[in-house]
C-alpha cells in the first residue's frame, strides 16, 4: 500500500468513527429524550436497574441504527476526509505529482465495500439473533415482557393465537390453534380441519413441542392435556402436545408484519415457503429484494458523492458538500418512499421487486456518469 493510500485510509477511518458516533449518538439522544418517561414507568425499580435497562436497550438497538444509517455514515466520512485534504490543498499537490483523482478515491471505494460486508453481517447474522430483544418497547423489562398473539402461522399451515404470551415462562395463555390444510384445487387457499385448545401451552426447548395443559376448575391444578377437535369426525380427544416450527423465541418477532425486517434472508425464505396470503407474500418479497439492493444503494450514494467532493478549490468545498448531502438525502428519501409503495397496489398491481430496484436504476447510472465526468 502506498503512503498516499495509507493517508487517505487513515483520514477516512477517522471521519467514519466521528460520523458513526455523531449520527448514532444523535439517534439515541433523540429517542431517549422522547421516551425517557417510559423507562421510568416502573416505580419499584431502583436507579441502577433503570440505567441498566436503558443501556441494554440502546446497545441492542445500535445494530438497527447502524443498518439504517450505514450509507449516510460512509458519505459523511468521505466528506470529512476530502474536506480536510481540500482545505490543505493536498489534492492539488497529488495531481501535480501525476496521480489521478480516481486513484485517490480508490482506497475509499475499497473500504466502502468492506464496510458493506459489515452491514450484511449485521443484517443477516447479528440482528436475527437479537430479534426477540429488538422488538421490546421502552417500558418493557428484560425477560418480563408479555405480548398478545393474533393468528401467527407456522410451517404446518396452522394459525396460533392466544390471550397472552409470557416471555419469562415461555407460556401461551388460553391458546387456540386452528389446524388447516390447503385446498388442492385452489392454491394458497386453506380450510380449517380442526382446532386445539388448552388453558396453557408451554414451549419445551428439548422436544421442540408446545406442551398443552388445562386447569382443574375446582382446585386450579394444572393437568397435562389439551383438547383436539377434529372437524371431519366432530369428535374431541385429549392431546398432550403440539409440534411446530414456531418457537418461543419466534413469537415476539412474528406477531407483527413490520418485524419481518429483523429476520435473515434464510428465515424470510422459510416464511415464503408457507404460502401465506398475497399481501404477506408481497411483504416477504419486498424484504428479500431490499436485502440485496440496500448495500448497492449505499455504494451508489457514496459513488455519487465522491466525484463532487473531490474538488481542488477550497472555496467551492462548502457547495460541494451541500450538493453531496443533497444527493445523498435524495437517495435516502427515494429509498424510503419505495419501501412504502413496495407492498401497495399501484396501477392495479403489487410489484415489490420493481420498487426495491428502482433506487438502483435511478442512482447507479448517475454515479457512473459522475465518475466518468470527474476531472482528473
């Protein structure tokens, strides 16, 4: 590696650390300012416990903040590093030595590719493992959360609902499981074949089954059985457990459609294989395509910004930074709008793939045009 490359890399990494701390820090401070009262709702908690809860909450959520701001952080870091070099007239000296400006930005593009890999690791490996912790609200205490469960589908085609799910005990309270089978003549159309009911269902990690229990109405004692009703025979029978690929850890994540963004590509593909309703399939398809396009969009934002930032006149640096941030913001907003329309009916069609790739089709050509027209 040349001395110049090391110098550019050093400036960029310093700028990246500063941009990361500033943007993520602002995101945390803003959220904490708005939701501080929710952290202190539990009157019985000591100050130490509240601070620990706040610290854990934002440590986990930093993985989400990095995913959302990764492209912006890279663009700000590039502006910081090149702003320093332009202010000191270093780019003029570099060009006078016969080195192309395209060669100067090469180390930053290479680092951006590596950081994009870090983004992929964050999205596909780290966030899915922390998904059950990332769905907590500000007033939830770790391990003591409870959620309502409304018709969550599993790999068997069944729908699971319950009055409440307690995370600490891994227990569904008053569960009802609708057993379904797909109608052969009508794809993605299901009919109910039976149901399972119980007073409680406790997830057994060793067997991978939900153990069903009923309560004795007189003594309140918990008895190890539930009730299986078969629609075809109109009969009921006792059943001890139910096997499902839906685990206790999955329920907090799967209960709301917006939480699908916390799943990995493999988990999204597994959900798609369950052949859910059309809108659910559109959401899954949107998430899968945006997983591919998000890193590309982040690179496009940087490649659009770099030719503008590499200017030789310190007086024009302010306008270059403003133009760079304007284009980056436009890309950010365009992507956000495309996410909204990806699952909506537009012109009588739902085309999530088109909306996911639209920012790439818009900004990648602009990036290549900017690079090609860059004065070297």
